[in-house]
């Protein structure tokens, strides 16, 4: 029964939209200068969707096969769903794919690489869409002032103390730099690197429906923002959410 239910969710059809409904379309091939009111004139970005002002019930349809990075602000009374054919539209909080050797800098410590972020804490790194993931190292300070890696229990003062493959330390409080232990440049080693940055993927207070999305790689909530009322989430695929402090 579980496998049947999963298969049904993964292959759920597009929602039927009532005739005469207000509908906006979003496509990676769109343009934010469009009006978004037809499949031929779709918006392109989450920024355009988040800026929409709704005067009543409406549908916002994302094209299947597309990928959007950032945060979606779901409005009350609006249904967010998919259109077209192919894979469910993807919503990733991860700001970019880190599988680019030019993004990583080799530090003075052997096998430790750095990459620049802002000061939003990273929960984990996911490699090749889940083949591997990083292990987060958090500094624990004892009463006597000694510091340890809260993950391994080993003494730990700075990123230079990383010593295990794919363990990482994120200095989100000060510089925003993330340090990763890897014997090879991570951008060369992997074909995909996603970052669970500390942000909700879909923010909503409720009174809305989220249908037919693939929602991944966020360090905070997948859908929601604390208390929500009358929120429907259906036919969605979730993965790699959480981990931020």
C-alpha cells in the first residue's frame, strides 16, 4: 500500500482548473515583463509571483520540468499547482548548484575548501542529489572553556580542525564562509551540490493549497511558518529539509 501511494503521488495529474478562474503561469522560459495570464505569456521568477496582488481566489501554475530557487510567499485564497508535462516543478531553497570548481577556494589547510555565503546558517550539503551528504560540525564549549566538535566529540577550535571526509563547518555568525573537508575540489568531485540554507521554501499562514511540487534543500520549514490554518499540501515530493540552527 505504501509503494502504491508513493507511485500515485509521484504520478499525480495536473489539477483541473475551473472555467473563468483567474490563472497566472510561471515558466523558466517566461519573462517577468509578461502579464503571466496565459501559457504563451508566463512570468519567469519567484520574485514576480511574490509581487502579485490578488483581489480574490486565483491559481498560480508552474510549468513542469522547471526549477526555481528561493522562497515562495504563498498568499491566502490562492492555489499553487503545476501545468504542462514532465517532472513536478522544483522549488529549491538552495541558492545555487555548487558543482563548479571555480566557486571553491583551497585553504592553507590541506583538504579543506571554502565557499562564500551570507550569514544564513547551512544545515547540510547534498551531493549528486542524495548519493552523499555532508556532516555538520558545531563547536561545543565546556564550562572550563575547552571546545569540541559536537558531532565527533573531538577537540575543535576552528575549521582547520576538520579531519573527516565531507565534514563541514559554517562560520555563519562572523564571515559567512563555509569550509568543507574533501581530498579533491568539491566542484570537480561532484556533479551536483545543493545547500540547505536557513530559509523556508514556501512561506504561508494557511488558507491556501500547495499541489504537485518537488520541494527540496531548505534549512528551515518546507511549507509553513509556525501556525497555519486551512492549509492543504497534496501530491508533493519532499526531500532534504532542515538542519539549520
